[in-house]
């Protein structure tokens, strides 16, 4: 019911505290270099923050997702997406390469990757020209530990989570090295059922509607990866990576009770949506790398293929009801099939050359071709005959093809031991063509963009550092956002995707001050021109959430924080305090697909929002085998695309026991039941739209982790994946 309840996608827009995420990087040079860190747990490099978690008490028995939430500048308010500085979606890399999966699969991988495998985490708030990321996306690179000897090691993890339902997950990771061959693999699975409760209220001067009820969404997930790396010579390597993920969500059920008030009186109906859906994601990446000299210069080439499939079938039924919410006679029923198939072919070539005078030059290019096939079939029940009849207005076969060519050059230079600077330029050309077969609708676009980047860093002395970065980016809509399909919540309340959505231009500025490698102050500014999202339009009893370009968005944030240990490392804290200012200039009065006119939707205001995040670990024993975790975050009210997101917060407490190679962790989340999404909007003409989404985040989780084998095995070589550009734009 993930797609049916895209009002959660609606909260994805609002709560970019939500996904669809994860954007792309452009391969090689982003070879995100490993930096050797000794004593400092948190450090500012020229273009990134580096968090050393190898000795962190938070890591043992934790997951990659859990350790990311405890990383300075990184946060998560929905346990599904990661943010940098409270606003930018995080692009996830592992060992310098883009993760090979769609957003849901990435989250499952992170939640099933042991944190003990991680050496450090690099947070790049403003990625350089070598990164083919979009919009205001930041990059998070997870550097896995490197081991030394031949042999086999691994770990397994079992988790049981109890919130509204009981959920289980498990994962096994193995690393093997023999002479020139290295193999790493992971397989993970989970069985979880998500419970949500929605309250949707909207109305005009003469019409009021309230829809409320529960959603139950059972999910079975199975995924994993296999990476093989072989040293052809001392300077040449070849590698093959395969990633796979499958999700089955059969028996999803949503039940909304509707109260409709009009001048003619009050009526009650009940809308029930039954859905079966399944998704598959498979990708292959072949990598060749050759070191051209002894200083670190290298040529890196990738060829990749990505195949993504999603099949969805739902039956939506509306019945008359009464004040007792009984199900009476059927008034409306339809069936909808909305499959999507995506094939992506990609090639990247990157060359990095290091000169002896502390100058590094990188050049490269990429080509990506994507084909999507969306064949939506919609049929309504004729109650008189009992036969379903195809609705040609809502059935369509949408084909979309896109080609992106890119080239970049960047140069980084250290001057006098205190200054370092980086300049880059990326050129991108996008050619796309979309059409609905057997119709006159087609969209053709061909445009090019020059995207500059600049950064400078100055070490005032050993304890003080300042830096500044600027970048410009293009944000393209996801493939599923372009598919012109409706997702119904009730017969008159639905979400409409839009093939006419255009890419947005984004400009980012970032200033950082670092003191003693433990305290930081970050100011960032982001301007998005012609942004797009879901915008509510309503007339009378009809409410459409239209995905479209709506106007400009400005985000400003100032954050001060620390990552430091106190009292001989008995207490370790990661605490951030910040102010975020959001300004939205939105206007929409016409459905861009049908041309229908609506009462104007207008947002022309800003909000000042307080952000608090503190993750604390207290060592309870001198043997370093008992730890207490106390974590808290708070996000103040802030204006978003469809209204004002009300304050959110969560208090989490955990207790951890380490026993030999075993780690036991018990965690309680959202103890105060304050992580409930509420979005309010009232227009000047009296139209209003309120959304409340309770995801039952209060819960208890027990995890057990066991590590085994030779702990000194050398890790598999870092590899960049060529198909990463398309992955972030699948669902």
C-alpha cells in the first residue's frame, strides 16, 4: 500500500524527512579517498567531515543505519531516510561507490550491515563537480574496515522489533580473501508489517470532508550483494558487483471512514483499498582500474546494467456508511494495475592525476540511457451488470526514454600548508522523450547545463579551520513521478503524477568553522528555482494532489555542535543545535494535465524552526561491556510545499551488553509518543487541508550480533558503479 498511501509520499514531499531518494554520483574520482585518522574522532578535511567510528562504543552491535543517525550533521526523523544538516537528502556511498539499489533496498541494506564493519563515515555537505548528484543532495560515504590476511570472517545479526506489530529481520555478512581474489557478500531478509493511522481533513466555504482510518502493510524483503575483486597485476584490478533486492507486499489494506458535510446535509461513506504489490531490483557493474603511477594517479572505467520492476494491483471500493461506521451498500468500485519496468545502461570513465606539487586534477565523463515502461490499466465496476469496464481516460501506456551525457574537470591545490582550494565544472546534456501510446500526448526535452563548483579551506592554526563551498545542481524528477497515473485515497481525493514536470535548478552555499576538531559551526543556504512537489488543488468535494512545478524554495540553516568524549571517555556525545529558515513561494491554480481550473493554492511565507539533536553514550562498566544510550531530537514547525509541518520530536533509550564476540542491544524508541506527523494549511480563500499521520513509532527492539572468523582479512577494493545515476530515481 506504499503507493496507494502515497500521501505518505505526500509526506515525503512535506517531510522531506522522507525519501525517494537517494541521488546519484558520477563514478570514479569520487573514489572518495580514505583519510587516515588516528586520535580524532571527528575531523574536517578539505571538502568533507570525517567521523572515525572504528573505536566508537556506539558501533559494537549497532547497524550502519544506527551509526549514521549518531553521526555529526546527520539525522533521521522517520527511520527510513537520512538528512544532512536537517534538510539535504543523503546520497549513500559504500567504499567510494554509489549503493546499487533503490531507496527502500538501501535502507534495508543499511539496517542489516553491522556497524563493526565500518572504519569511518565521510559527510560531504557540498559535493564537487566529480559527483553527479542532484539538487541540494549531500554525500555520505561509508568506509569499511580494511583487513590484512587471507582467510574468512563474517558476522550475523538477528533482530526482533515490537511496535504495533511484531517484526523480525536477519542478516549474514561474509568476507573472503585468497591471494589476488577478494569476495564479500551479504544476504538479509525481513518480515515486517507497517501500521499507520491517517486523518485527512479538507474543505471549502461550502464543503467539508474528513477521512480517517488505519493502514496495514505487510512486507517480506530479501536482498543482498556479491562483490568479487581480482588483481590482474600489481597495478590493475577487475571487479564484478551484483546487487539484488526483492519485496513482496500482499494483503495491504487501507480503510478510511469519510464524513462529508455539504449545504444539503451530512453523509457517511467508507473507502476500502486492497492491494498486492511486489518489486525487484537487480544490478550488475563491471569495473576496471589501472594505477598509472606510484603517486595515486589512476584510470577507472565502469559498465553497468540496472533492471527495476514493480507490479501493483489494487481494488478500491466505497460503501455507504453511518455514524456507527458500518459497511452498507456498495456505491463505487474499481480495479487498477500499475506496473513499472525500468532498464538502465550506463558507462563511466574517470581519470585522476596527482602531481608532485600538491595538485590533483580529475577529468571524466558518463553516459546513461534509461527506458521506462508504465502500462496502467483502470477498470470500473458496472453494478447493474456486475462487469468491469475499462476507463480509457485513466488507462494509459506511458513510455519514457532518457539519455544523459556528462563531462567534468576539477583541480584541487594545496598552497603553503594552510590554504587548499578546489575548482570544478560539469557539463550535462539531457535528452528525453515521453509519450502515451495511441494518443497525441508526447513530451520531448533537450537541454544542457553548465554546473560550476568552488571551495576554499584555510587552517588558521592547528585548532581553527574555516572553509567555504559553492555548487550548482540540477534536480530531475524520479521516473515514477513522471508516470501519469492516479492513486486514489477516496473517490474524490487522489494523487496525480505528471509527465510534464521539469527539472529544477539548485544553488548551494556552505560556510564552516571548526574548532579543535571537536566543535563546529555550519551555515548553509540553498535556492531551488522552479521546484516541484505534490500541490493540493481543491474545488467543492474534489481534492487533487498534483505533482508539478510550483515556484521557488529557499532553505537557510545555521548549526553549532560538538562530537566529543568526556570524563576519560565515560561519556561520548554528539550534539547539534540549529536554526532552519524555510521560505516557499508557491502558486498553482490549474491542473497541468487536464487544464481544469481550481481555486488558487498559494504559499508566500517563511518559518523559523529550531533543530535539536543529541546522541549520548554512557559507559557503565570499567570493562567496557555495558553501555547506556540516551538520544533525543526535536524539529520545530516549518513551512513546506503543502503547508506547515508541526513540531516533531523523539526520545530513545538503549542498553547494550558486550560478551566476547556477542553483542546484545535493547532499544526503546519514541518513548513520549511525540513523533507523529501533522501538516496544516489554510488558504486566504478559506480552503483548508490538514494531514495527520501516526506511524506508531513507539517500540522496543532487541538485536543479537555475533562476529566470527579471521578478523584481519583484507577488504574488497573500492569500486564505483556506473548505473548509480538511475537508481535514485526508481521508487
